[in-house]
């Protein structure tokens, strides 16, 4: 690849990879957090007040 | 078919369906993306005018197409949510907005990285670029509205209205290069003429079709995962959710 353009091309692909990883990881982290919070005993009371969000 | 569709609209059925489908979609998407990116970077010939910098096309075009597609999808879900009050449609809007925002931001940034060597500037207040920036603000508006209300259903209705009204910007983004003088090139394949008579060499086209299909499958995979989370949150008092959570 022409070194004159390499920085633009590789930056585009690098940023794309970062966005893809973010899109895969965020729902998984959110799922784990949701399951943990819903499993807590006090979450029953929180649920009733609608505070779990 | 309608029985199957109605059963899928039920949150527990949908949750289980998404659990089975999402990993396969993601695997297929990553394979297509890896193959398309490799071919785009190393196999496709350099452009006669732009040289190697045209290789940005293999990420820029799919994410730009997705940024429009996701908003249209949100507006369809918004119409369903407003007319039939379907919970899953409300979840669909909230789940799609962050993905749409990330792809729109990526389309803008990769466009800037392509624009600097091609046009000599990272940014110009061109109709296509400005309308795409407005699209990003619309996505951010939906995300903000979704978090602004304590009641999830009130938030969903506000998001649905914005998704529905904002869809007017989608044809503006798409046709801006035809309606106004623009530095941005016209559609290469994402138009009727483009499909009938592609303006791109087949050597350059097939990697683009691979990344395009890869990005679309990727979107559906991560959208299903986010939808599952929304369903889990809204159905937290339901027995099937309680059974899912280990106590």
C-alpha cells in the first residue's frame, strides 16, 4: 500500500474495529449488570419503585 | 406464518429465539467482514485516480448505508409502537439507536479520513455531510429522550415520535448528491442504476458486497442482543425473567 495513504486507510479500519468491538461488548456487559442487579434481594423493592433502570 | 409472527412478538419467545440466532449471525458476520476486509485491503486493485486511499470504501459505504437503514427500521418500529402499542417495537427503537449512532459517527469519521486526501479537507459543509451530521444528532436525540423519562413507556412514545419525524432526513441524506452540487460522489451501487449498471469494476465490487453483507448481519446480531436486554429490563417482574436469573 502507498505509504502516503496508509495512515488514512489503516485509521479507518482501526476505528471500525474499535466500533465493532464496542458494539459486541456493550450488550454483554449490560446483560451481566442487569442479571446481577435483578438477582440482588433488594432489587425486588427497587423493582416495585421502578428504580432498577 | 402469522401465528409464528405473533408468537415471536411475545417477549419470552423472542428472548429464546434471539438467544439461538444471534451467535450464528455474529459468526457469519465476522467471517464475511474478515474476508471482505482482507480482499479490499490486499486483493482489490488500487483505483486509477485515488490510488490506495479508495480502500476506505470497504468500511465507509457499508456503515453509511447502515446508518440510513437503521433509522428507517427505527421509524417502522416507531409506527408499530405508536399504532399498536407493541412492547417489542418500543424495545426495538431503544436497542437500535446506540448502534445507529455509532455507525453514523463512524461513517462521518471514515468519510473525513477519505476526504482529506481526496478533497484536501477533512470537513466541508456539503449537503451530504451536513445531512449525515443531522442524522447523528437525531440518533443522539432518541438516546437522550430514552434516558430522560423515568417511565419506560412514556420514554418509548417520545422516542417513537422523534424516530418517525426524523425519518424525513433519510431521503435528504440519500438524494443530497443529486439534488445539490456536492463534492461527494454519487451512489456507486446503492441505487437502481447502480445495481443495474455498477459504476465500479467487478474486481473492486465483490469485496464491497462481502463487507456490506457482513456489516448488515453484524447489525442484526448486536441488535438482537440489545433487544434482549431491553426485554429483560421491561419484563423484570415476569415469572419467566425471574426463572432466568440465578438466585
